[in-house]
C-alpha cells in the first residue's frame, strides 16, 4: 500500500480533515489532495512535516522492502 494511502486512511479513521492537515503543515490544500489521492509524489520533506503535524514517528507509514530487481 502506498504511503499516501496509509496517511489518507489514518486521517480519515481519526476524523482529521485535509484542510486541518493543510493548515497545520503549510502544504496547500490542492497539493495535499493530489498527494493523498496518489496523483502526485510526496516529497520526504512533506512526509516529515505531515508526520510532525500528526504527531507520529516518521517510520509510522513506511515498510521496508528490497530495491526493485533484487530477490526477496
């Protein structure tokens, strides 16, 4: 599952609005919406700010996986 999808699910489950998250992070609402709907890539800086705003560890939405082309 994509990081952005995990973030979207997290905020929806907790009743957090995209507008609130936009205001807290300074990420414009339109840009945040594109990110959370997987139509724009999330930068690591944006990811860090979102984690800060949600008060979660930066590892919360990540999962380790091998680089493409390498066997598991």
